C-alpha cells in the first residue's frame, strides 16, 4: 500500500470524514507524491481519514474515494463499478440501454462519469488520478457489461485544470460512429464524442417524459433546446406545434435531425436565436404557448457569478410567463448548484409578480434518478426545476 501521506490541518478532519473534497487550504503538509497518485489522508494527529488521488495543481487537490484503509486497485474499482451498475440495474429490465451508469462523487468514484448509449459506453475522466486509472476502469466496465465498447470523451476544461491530455476516441473495443437510442418512445441520434456532456443531457430524462405527457393539443416553446429533446417528446405526445430556440449551430443541426427521425419535423420551427432576445420578440409579437420549457445552461458557475445569474433567471422566467396561454404550463429549470431550490423558487416568485401572472406550483422537479444524490455531498444535487401552471 502507498506510503504517501496528506496531513490535514487541525479541525479539518470532521468534514473530510463525510465529504470527499479536500482543498489546498485544508492541507498541513504532503509527503513527496507524484501528481495523480494515491495518498492516505490523515488528521493532524496522524489518524487515518481516507484515501484519494492527489494533484497539487487545482485548488481542489484531493478527492477521497474511500474512508476505509484499502488500496485503490483493480479490485477496488471492480467493486465500486459493480455497485454503481447494480444500482441502475435494480429495475425488472436490468441494466438500462440508455442512461448514466457511474456518476462521480455520487457513486464513490469522484472524477469518473460513465454513460451508456445503447451498444456503446462513453467514459469521461475529470481528474488526473482518474485519467491514470482509466485502464482499470475500462477493464472493470468490460467485465461488468459483457464487453460493451467504450468511447473516451474527456472535457477540455477539467483536463486543462488538472493537467492531462483529454482522451477522445475508442478506448476499449470499437463501435459505430453514431448510435440511435430510444428514450421513452422517442428516438435520438447521438454522434459519439460530439456535442455537450457525453452526447445528451441525460439528467433531464424524467422531465422530458413529463413534457411529453402534458403536450397534447398544445403549442410548445422549447427554449435552450440543444438537440431538441423536450420538443421531440412534446410533439410525439401530440403537441400541435413546437418552436425550438437554440444558439449553437451544431445543436440546431442535431435538433433538426432528431425531429426528422421522429417524423415530427413538419410541426416544428427551429429558430437560431439568443433566447433572451427571442423571448422579447415573441412577447412583442403577441405569441402564446400552452407549454413553455426553459432549460438554460448554468448561469452561475461560481458563487461570485450568483447575482448576475439570478438576474438572468428572473428575466427569462418573467418573459416566458408572459407567453403562457390561459391554463398554460411552464417547466423551468436551473442546473447551477449555487442557485438553491429555495433561491430558484424565490426568483420565479419575483418573476411572476413582475409579470403579473398567477401560477400554481404543481411540482418541484429534479435530476433523473440515475444521477443519485448523496445526502452528505450537497453538490450532487444540482438540477432543480418547477412545474407551474397559469391559473
Ligand atoms: N433542454 C436540452 C438541454 C439544454 S442545455 C435537452 O433536454 O437536451 C442548454 C442549451 O442552451 C445548450 O444547447 C446551449 O447551446 C444553449 N444556449 C446557451 N445560451 C443560449 C442563449 N443565450 N440562447 C440560445 N441558446 C443558448
């Protein structure tokens, strides 16, 4: 077992016993250790706290993988991956063909995301330590999934922060360049290694199904549509027509392709636009929708960006509320961790007051259940939303 040791400052061990993140400011000293390798984390008195991967480069310098005194070896990865997959395979149908199989801290594997897209896995490493363990991860996944091929799709920003070369391409076996997947009866074409996240925003799955169930006979606005997920579900669910708003050319092309794939393109209007501008234009034009979806990117990526973010959320919600037809529904979201559920509800309350619209709160919304929340790691709960109905 490694003798590398990271000693915490006095008083920092209580948090470290339940939360995996150790920041540079928590550290008293570290023995000489190669960046990205395992360290035993101990308290000021030298008592074992946990074991994680150390990287002197980012402020978040160590993420704990275990609180037991065990090596981070092949057997460890096999067990953790097995637990994560077993959680997703709890339903009667076994391991689902589409969805998140491993979600970083929430599955005790900080820095690792694994998603399944039908016949292929997409593997994303977010820390140097995890990138160095990729072969162990790939071995474990192959054994647990009957050898599904795995595509590496690391994101550039975390790789830069952690100091490793982002991997991109088939990492184990090989599969098709693009796959067609089915989500609750709606089909999506995903090009492996392209687009946002690992291809789709899998965290919105249950909310897209909700939109599909609400949409019959309604005119639908899908703002920040990405690959058209909400609109495809709404149109498949019987919406009269849908307007899709998006600024990224690649996302617009994917949305058009998915609408065609589902045979609903004739009832859809895909608009390349900045949502902020287009909502104002639609309001001036007197447009009305029976269902509006607002699924913006995270406006607050850090606490310091919170105030500007709240103004942004208020603005788009106010505009969308004014576009609701009588009895219209609004599904509105924030994926900024720094915007709490209470704060998001407060922003929507202010928007409704300023818009002069009375709304019934039908349900709070959250991330799909394959993105589990760890009670002791509040950062794992990041997607929040409200289902509102104009009264
Ligand atoms: N609802 C989508 C996910 C949306 S992600 C789904 O279910 O799959 C947010 C999207 O908003 C991204 O595709 C991003 O390109 C787009 N976007 C970000 N800022 C925008 C803006 N100001 N106007 C239009 N689109 C924007």
